[in-house]
C-alpha cells in the first residue's frame, strides 16, 4: 500500500469515527478546566481557614 493510499485510508477511517475535536474548539473546554481548578483551590483555601 502506498503512502498516499495509507493516508487516504486513515482519513476515511477517522471520518467514520466520532467527530474529532478541532484545535479551535478546545479553547473553551481548556478555559473551563482551569476555571474549575482555580475555584476548587479557592474553596479549599476557605475550608482550611475555618
């Protein structure tokens, strides 16, 4: 199988799976993750003072 055929087969196989996450779509999830981590850290700091 040539390199081109392998590449095309890979693209077709990937397209049949769930939709891949595009790089520009990851920004919101990443920001939400960091916001959640900061909120948890702030919550732990408040609990430690009590």
